[in-house]
């Protein structure tokens, strides 16, 4: 997953994307696997309450792997906490974007899966752009208020 994020970062930033970049994610394998398991456990615990809190929790953790990909010194728990803070106030926007991709995926099924050849890269780069917008807004808020969310 981290390798795909590295690849998407390069595409979204207009830099050359190479197939070898997909394997760069293994440099932070332990952190990524631990983050994956922690997210799965936390989301499951929220799902025990009801489905809606579980969906909200999964949206809160959505930027964790992007944060891990950009910050080489961050731990899994720190990335999860930063993702929760970063997504504060933007979960609905991400939910709407995800629902759009879900509906496009249903249409891709009608093409016997061929449409996924276009949808998956589009969705991946869109999520990367969403992360970069959140990061930019966080930086602008820091510069204007002197605090981060």
C-alpha cells in the first residue's frame, strides 16, 4: 500500500512514476503493517458500537499511510493520531468522494471489470490530491493562526 502511495505521489506531483517505486513501501514495512493492524483493531472496536461509528472511524484513519509515506521518522500510532487530527472536519467530504468512487465501481462491473483499468488509478491519484489539499490547508492554518489541527 505504501508503494502505491509513493507511486501516486509522483503522478500527482507531475514527477516521473516508475514501476520500481511500488517496492519502496517495503522500506517502512514494519511501521505500515503495525499501522494496518492498529487501524483494523480500532475500526473493529468502533464497529462494535454500530456501523456508523465504524465508518466514521475508518474515515478518520484514511490518511495514515500517506503520513507514513511522507514522514520517515513517524511511528504507527503517531501517524494514526495525526490522521485523526487532519481529518477533523473533512470526513464528510471524503465520504462523498468515496461514495462517488463506489458508484463508478458499480458501473465498472457492468463493463466486466475493464472500467477498473481507468477507475483505480483515478481514485488513487484523487485520494493523493485530497491528502495534499488537507496538508496544504493545515499549513495555511498554521501560518495564519500559529496552531495546527
